[in-house]
């Protein structure tokens, strides 16, 4: 899974360069998840000479977002970035549509995942998000995984299904590269290293793991259409020139 520094760097780059967003309202959930994302977003926005049009925290399981949406409307924001959990994101989108705000909703994975779309319904249509993993990704390996998952479980896999699958195959690739189950060597192998689908097809996409264990790989921009996330663009890795390293 992307850490917030990698995910937010890619998200802000897309939002400012592709979307040309100038006035962005930031709504975030006031817990460790929300604060981490908030701080990274504000930092990367500041590096581009921008600040949020309005910056508002919300509570976990909050039901009414009328005060926050009223402030968004008053700010004159052209885009609103809602960074919260799936349940709250669905409620937020329903209320945004009911109030008729003329603002473009953007987000990260939790805004456009199926577990937000299902309770949010048609209200989530039109939201655009940067996501690390999505069932509608055009990569053949991703398509095949999604098909097999649906055949077995009868539902579309969300990002957590992909993360679980990829995590197991990252471990498998590292153990095979070390050549034995040596925990210290496997742990070291999973830092500052490139793993490819040529070596381990179960990874689904090539990925780099840095010295902190943060992952860099391709990701996607999606728009929710007909209550399904549709891929608009594949976002390349943040870095370049990554190389495989032997672990023996």
C-alpha cells in the first residue's frame, strides 16, 4: 500500500497539474489517519505555492456535514478534497449533492472505492480520485485477478483485496530472492529494492520499496461513473531508475 507521503505527492501533482485546481477546500477526519493525510497534503500543496481555500476537521462517524459544506460554499472553492473513511465519505457526498454545491469532489482511495460507492449511490458519481489499486485497472494481471476474485466471492474486489494479495506475493518474492526463510535477510531485502512481475507475477505490477518500506508503483486516476470507478489515466511511479538488488 502507498504510504501517505507517496500517495499525497502523486495526488497533489495530478490535482494541480492535470486538474489545474486553484481553490481547494480540504475536509479531513480528525484521527491519526486523517491528520497524517492532512499534513502531507498541506505540505505538498505548499511546495507548489498553494494553501487550502478552507481547512476543516471532522469527527469519526460524523453524520451531518452541513456546517462544513456551508463553509466550503462560502470559500468559493472550485474543488473539495474529502479525506475520511468510506462511511463518512458516502454521507458527505450525499449531502453535498443535496445542497447543490457547484464544486468538483476529488479524493484518494477511500472516496472512490466500492465500499463508499455502494452506500453513497448516485451521489458519488462524478467524484475523481487518485487510487493505488482498483478492479477496473487496464493492466492484464489486475483484470485477471479481479475476474478470479469475482468468480470465487461474487463481488468486486476493493483495494484491500488487492493489498492483501500483493503483500503475500511481496513476501514470497523476497524469500525466494534470499533463498531461505531468514527473517533478518528477508526484512532487509524488502527495503531499497525493486520487485517485478517477471520475477513474481503475483505482484500484479512492478514495485519499488524504499528504505522506510514505502512502496512506489503505478497508480490510477478514476472517475465514478454509473456507480463504478472508471480508470481515466495511469499515473507513473514517482521515481525513476529503480534497480533490483540481490539479497543473498
